[in-house]
C-alpha cells in the first residue's frame, strides 16, 4: 500500500468510525470496539521494539498502567482535558522508554525480558503507595460532558481510539520502510554484525523503545475514563503484556499490518466470547491461539499469506516495500 493509498484508507477508516457513532444505536458496539482498537495500538507499539528489533518486551502493562495513572493525575490535579492527558501520557511513556532503554538495552534475550518485568513491578509498587491517585484501593472518576459533535463520551473515546490506531500504524509503517527499520532488522538478525558494519545499534534501540513507550502509555490514558475507575491491579494487569505479544506473533512481526490483523482476530474473538460464554475463557483462547500459531505458523498470518499466495521469489523479510 503506497503513501497516498495508505492515507486514503486511513481517512476512510476514521470516517467510518465517526459514521458509526452517528448511525449505531447500541452503545455496546463502542465499548467492544474501543477494546479492539486499544489492542491494535498496543500490538503495533509493541512490535516496533519486539518485532522489528527482536527485543521481547514484557513490560507493556507497565507503560499502559503508567498511562492510566498519568491521566488520573492530570485530571485530579489540573482538570486537564482528555487530549492533553493523552499527550502528556505519551511524553511520559517516551521518557520512560528512553530511560529504561539506557538501563536495559545493553542486555540481551531473556535478561532484557526479565528486566522489563521488574520495571513493571517497581512502577506498580510506586502507584500502590501513591495516595493522591487512590493507592491500592483505586480511585473513582467522573466523566466530563462529551465534546461536540459527540453526544456520548464512549462514542467520543471510540473515535479517539480510531485516530490513535491510524497514528500508531503510520509511525510503525514509516519506521519499517525507512533506514530506521532496516537498522532495527539488522539488530534483530545479528546485532554484533550490525555494529561492525556501522549501524548505530544503541541509538536505534533507544529510538524504538521511546516510540513504543509513547504509544503504549498514550493508549493507557483514555482507559481511565473508559472504565471511570482505576486501580493498580487492573491498570498493570499482565494480560496487556501477554496480549500485545500474542497479537503481534499471531499476525506476524515482520510487517506493520501483522499486529493489526492479530489484534483484530484475537480481540474480536475475545469480545465475542465475553458476550456469548464468559470473560474467563479469554485467557484460555489467548493461550491456545498463541501455541497453535507458534507451532504451526511461526511467521503468523503474514507468513501464511506469503506461503500460499506469494511467489517464492518474494522478499521474505518484509523488506522496505509495503503491499
């Protein structure tokens, strides 16, 4: 999908999201749709570091939870509007990503993953002991009136989430197709060889960590008003980390469209099961689908597509060209 085609598709996507708020009568569509869009952003953001660079991050819940509590703090301390909450949360996430990157990106493999889990525990412990934002018992929030032209706050959140999906995907697409993406793929394939050939590996990893942290944290900000409640146990739930990783792997980490497909498939299935069976089944489905794809299709849906529909001479790495 070339530049103009991508932006036309993005405009159509946002227009369709807004049109749905005008014509749909059942608000549950927006409650479920928001969750699906939320995971599209989380999976896309995770993939910038975990997929392109190959650094598996289990700290998604730390960034997401920090975004939730940044919004809570901004709302309680300054009465900040939602868009400002999202922007500040994103900046906090970018700074945290850069700082954590300085401390952990010299680590490799499982050591880096363990460090991100430790970071999540540290941040959650800090929030539990911060009484101003509710501490361990959580905090109740009141939604302000929706901004025109919306007559419902959840419908407004749905459109904002759609815009955030477009922004996250646009950045991920740019990173993949630019020199940044080529450098990150070199890091993923052989970091020592990349350094020997002059690739600025540490700088690229710090950039990827900052971009990923920005969107992970920014997507956490609207969740506070979505639920009208925030507590550390739910904001820092490890399911966010597992789901973002699983959705990227199921869709395929080599291309920006992979996390979107994985999030759409998995999050939609989970929402359907929540309505028809039980929300507890979600974790079982997540685990089963992850195992099936890791064993049967390690390159995800993108890999399956290339295996059955692309000629063998096509670029297996995702390359710099987009379909």
